[in-house]
C-alpha cells in the first residue's frame, strides 16, 4: 500500500468504526476505542509521510483535480489531524467507563465516530464544496451528541447549536456559489491561483468569514457556545470545545492565508483582531463570574479562540522567518488549548459524577476526594493561563514579541488583561477545590477515566512546551504556501 | 421565435413572482400552520422552477424530498396542535427593519459581485466541459449521476454519512410518536399506491444511469411508500421487525460505498477509483444499496425513530 | 412581448435566488420559534440552490453545467436531514416535562 493511503485511512477508519458500532452494537464501546486507537496510529503515520515525502495531494477516483475531489495533506493539516485523533482517543478511552448503561453506549459511539470522521475529512479536504459537506456532518453529529445530555437544557442547546451551524453553512455555501461562478472550479488551490481582487472576491470573503465566525463562536457571535458546551456529556463537551470550534478556525486560517490572501489587508486583519480582543476580555470576565465549572470552561473557550484571532493582525504585517515563527506559535496555541480544554472537561465530568454537581463554590474537599482529578485541573489551568512550560506560554510569548516588534502595543494590553483574568478564574477554581473538609470519603475512580485526562493535560503542558521545536519543523511542509 | 421567447419571458416573470411571494408569506405570516402550508406550496413551485431551468433531477428530488418529505415532517410537528398558533416577533420594529436593511445590503453585495463576472463567463461551461469530456469513462451516460457517483463520489459518500448522523441523532432522542390517527382512506390508498411507489423507485433508480433520476430520488419514493404505510396504520411502516436488520439496512449504503472504495484502494486502483470496464456495475451496486438505506432513513426520520418492541 | 424577451432568465433567477437567501436569513435571525427558524433556513437554502442552478443555466439551446446540479442534490439531502433532526428535537422539547 502506498504512502498516500494514510490520508484515506485516517478518514475511513472512524467511518468504518461508526458503521460497525451500529450493526454490532453490543460491542460498540470496544469497536469505538479500537478504531480511535487505530486512527491515532494512522495520524502519526500521516505526519511521518508528510515529513518524509512532502505534501500529499490525492486525486480521488483518479480524475484530474477540479473535476474530481482532492484530499490535501500538508504539515498543518497533518498536525491538526494528529491533534484531533489524540483528543478523540483520550475521550474514547474515557467514555468507556463514563457511560454506564449499555443503551448510552449504543447511542454514543456511532455519532462519536462520525464526528471524528467529519473532523479528519475537514482537515484534509482540498475542495471547498467537500468542506461544506464535512461541515454539515460535523454540525449535525455534534448537535446530536449534545442532545445526548437529554435534559431540557441540553435539548434546547442542541437545537440552537444545530440552527446556528446550518446558518453558518448556508452563508459558506453562498460564497462557494460565487467562487464557482467566477472561477469554474471548487478546488481550493485552483481558486487561490485564480483569485482576483474584485467585488465578487470581497462578497465571498465576507460570507465565508461570517459563516465560519458563527461556527467558531467569535465574539459577538459566541452566544450559542456556553449552553451547548456546558450541557453536553463530558467527552462530548471536550471534543466540542477542543476540536469542533478549532475546525472552523482552521478553515478561517486556510481561507485567510491561502485562498483569499490578496484580499486580506492589514486593516481587515485589525478588525478581526479587535473582535478577538473583545472575545478575550468578555470570555475571561464571564469565566471569572461563572457559577459552574463546565460553564467556566466554556466561557474560557470563547476567550482562547479570541487569542487565536489576535494573531492575524500581527501575521498581516510580519514577513519572512518572523512570520513563520509566529504562525507556528499560533498553531501551538491552538494545540495547547485543544489538549488543555479537553483535559479540563474530562476532569469536570469526573467531578460531576462523584460530587453530583460542578458548582464552583461548593467544591471544597475535592483535593482530598479526587487528588488526581484536581491535579489535572491544575495542569489544564496552567495551560489556560499560559504559564511555562505549557504550549500556550510559548504561543503568548511569540504574540507578545511580535506585538512589540511591530509596534502594535495595544494587543499587549489585551494579552496582559486576559492573562490576569485567566489567573483569577483558575485560582478561584483551585482555591475552592483545595478547601479542606474534616472528613472526606475517597471514591474509587476508574483509572481509564483519570489517566486519559491526565495524559491530555500533560500533553498541553510538558508535551507541547518541551516538544514545541518539532512543531515548527512539521509545519515547514505547509504547502500551497501563499506566503506561509 | 420571438413570440415564443416572449412567452417564456412572461412565464419566467410569473414563476418568480409566485415563488417570491410564497417565500415572503411563509417567512412573514404570523400563523404557524399557514406558514407551513405556504412553505410546502413554495417547494412545489420551486420544483417547477427547477424544471424550467433544465434541472429535472433536482425537480424530481425537490418534489419528493423537499416538498414531499419536508412537508410530511413539518406536518408531523403540527399534528397535535389543535389550537391556532401565532408567532409574533419579539423584537422592536426598529430591529426588524435594521436587520432587513442589513440583509438587503448583503444581498446587494452578493448580486454586485456575481453580476460583475456573469456577463463575461455567461457562455462558458465551467466544469461541465470536463464532465462532458470524461463522461464516456464514468460508467454512466447521465452527467449528473456521473458527477454524483463517480467524479465527486466522495461528497456523496459523506452525504450518506450525514443522513446517518441525522437518523442516529433522531434515534438517540428516544421518541416514537405514540399514535397516529389511522385513516381508512390511507389504508385503501396504500393498497395500490405502495406497490406503485416501489415500482417507480426501481425505475427511477435504473433510469438514473442514462437519464434524470438516481438513488436519492428513488430512496425518497421508497420513503413515500413507508410513510404511507405508517399513516395507514402499519406500526413498522413496512420496515423489518428484526431490529438488527433495520440497523444493517441503515448503514448498508454507506458501508458498501466505503468498502468498495477501500477495496479498490487495496486492489491498487486508488480510493474510489473504479476500473472503467466495471464502473457501471460498481455504481449500480452502490446506488441500489444507497436507495434502500435512504428510503429506510427517511421513513424512520418521519416516524421519529426505530420502533420499539410494541407491548402486547 | 418583445420587451419581455429581453429579460435574461439567468439574471432574473439569480436575483430571485439572492432575494430568497436574504429573506430566509432575515427570518432565521429574527423568528423566536424554532419551527419558523427552520422554515426560514430552508427558504435561505433554496435561495442558494436557485442561485447555483441559475449560474449553471446556459440558455434554452445548450445543456446546463451538471456540476452545480449534483451539488444542489447533495445540498437538498443534507438540508432535509438537518431539518428532520431539528424537527424531532422540537417535538421532543414540547414533550419533555423534566426541568
């Protein structure tokens, strides 16, 4: 089997798993975690292939690209697939003991594996209409998974989530219509090569940005995120916050820096950055005021996505090597958030199971009852604040450095304010968790729940902090390359 | 000739006027039930528009899936509502007008962008030329089927997965509509309409290789038969009573599609790369199973989930 | 009669599609009840599909571009799947008594 097959397998394995888990539902959990593990293995293989042999572009069906659909794997796509597969694997191991009833397993696994399929297919899509189909698969499976919370609040959040996702997809699809009308192709690289600075390009960019901003919950379109992310079952919350919004962000990056590169002026980048800055301030402030741990984590996601967008105005003015470093720092920040936030949601799930609630004020004694879970929360907190040695620390460091170098000092103010607020909400949480109670019963927590949470938290802090250098070399194989 | 063109012009204007008025009324009406009815009629007029624009495949799909099934689904939400329901906009009129202006600005921007390129590319065929050139090697002679099942087969495979995600989501809600009012009229209708629908589905599926039609339209017709059976009082709507058989039927289309794709990869051909000589047969196999899956999925979507074992 | 024949059908249907898109967007945004949001979303989708098919139209005597036709078929199926899920959630919400 040739090397390019790795691109196909990272998408096909979870899809195959979803189908098998539907038919042999009594083995759904086993099929689920085995296929997640195999997918993670293939994701490593894919990254290795891209490192060794360069960008992989696969013309599906053997047709010329444009007539047929292409799958496109460069360094960035491979890193995102690996991130997604690792988080999915962690959550899959966790979910085996999180869901107690057989019926919950039967419902969870097929949808969960379809979500994983959609994520990998989206990261590897080379065709803009194919991206639309993956976005719909992602939105529908994510919404259905949210509804598994089954409570009224969860159903309502799932419905709103679904409608918002569909609205975003429709805006995106209108942009595709414009691009196909003008350029007669749906392939991203071919459109990038042909793109003109004209009213059509502007309209398409506006529609795509609006649709994807809605999907990534960019301020002021974030209203749907906190209820959806805080009412879903723990492994689902973890994937929604860590991966699903990240998928929309990934598309924005691809479109902004590659497809629409001639149109994305520094002015536009600053406008986007300003929205990011407001997201950081508003999200962090709301997280500080949140009553419940899962709500805190959800608001913190709004803020963290804001940081990611704040990289754009700086990337718009930097050139050459400095720009490559900053781009890598942005990806590092995204990875760090993915691992830290999924760890935090998994830990919150353990807390909810054993304490019966996640009200922050009433968390005293958690350290005594659930020491490992508290440790996970602390590690995730380090990554969310951006303390060393986390990946987020390096990300913020490069952001700070670039802001000073380019004289755009106002981003520094936002960064400092956001970090202070993050410190406050993390320490408020830990303060309550470390509260001492005279007598605490220590529950027996399944190791398969605490270990994956710990592994993800360690990846966010030590893994990314110490292994950051290899990330930049992986990203060096980022291909279509309009300026990357 | 001139007169004929003039007639088309009148027809176009009429169609568009009716379409837009129906859409506006469906969105703006304060009566929810009326809004649903208007939307269903809107779907039927839209099917006419598709036929007018030389898109018979879409006309067929719109009539069966959009207006037909979409309408049935909407009516299923309504059935128990005996009292009239009015929907008022909670917002201040200034907000309503403000958003109205905003969407019109967006619409104008889209129109401006599109019309700045359309006159120059009006007669170009875009990817149509490439489809035409490769059609002979696709295994089918109808270009839309060739795009769906061969050139852009990956989209279609994922689209089947979207259907699965929706039905899994519906099933997870654990809700089966308790009781339908069994109409005698329906059971009489079902006796002769169901076999006819199944025959039509078979024909539409077969015809898809060389003329408008294919798995989605055929599946929608099958779903029509299922819904009719359900309305006629058959609790399982003609679906197998063995539950694993239902699940197998749901995933069959996606499963065979994926396995054929992967099998070809293992064979050294490449993912979803049909050998030209056998393309026709692979496509037919995939379409047949996809039709069954689509029919079952859409029927179940109407019913609200897999039927529970009914207590005696 | 002669005046009417001057109207380019492509122009007319593209305008109609964009109008449907706009009014659907307006309704999705502003309606409070989710059934109405879903209906509006479908109108909006119909607008996108109409624009796409109008772009593919090449006059009375030439065959249309089949690619947009395939895309719209995919889009219709995706839209009906999402609509079905949304409507069942709505039904379930109206039934749910737990709070």
